[in-house]
């Protein structure tokens, strides 16, 4: 069982930056693929970024070049550095984890709110 707790959300002006953190409990964090998803008001949850257990990175086109996902396996933590934020980046950001080889994310955090004002 893995528990995920996000932090770092808040209110920022357009063009600003935020860094989200996701702390994971449980063992073998390094064997998990980690992802960030987001959900805007009235919209479906959508993929933002992921880093698998080998370090391979994937980004949604809408955040590529502005967001950076990273992880610190010694701290059981994954990060999402968000730069050049836009009002359309507003939403609840969720951290997700899946054991390597699985095809769906099994564990989800409770989410952290990011609001970008224009």
C-alpha cells in the first residue's frame, strides 16, 4: 500500500512559478512510476507529467517546456516544478503512483489546488 500526500499548491500570478511536492509512504518507492495529473473546474482529469521508475520522462503537450517532473528516491518524494504559469493551468493537481509494469495508476493523493490569476 502506498499513501501519497501533495503539497505546494497556492495562488500565483500568471508568469509565476510553483513547485509541488508529493511525499510517498511505503516501501520500494524507486520501483514505482510516478505521475502528475490535474483537473480544471468542470473538466475531466488530465495527464500532465510522469517519470517512470527508470527515469523516463513524459509530458503533456500543454506543459512541455514549462513544467519539470523530478524525483528523489532517498526522500520518497516526487516534484513538479511549474514555470511560466498560465490561468489555464488552474486546477487541482494530483500525484499518482503505479508499480512498475502496471498499466494504470493504482494510488492517488488527495490533490492540491493551484490557482493562476491573470
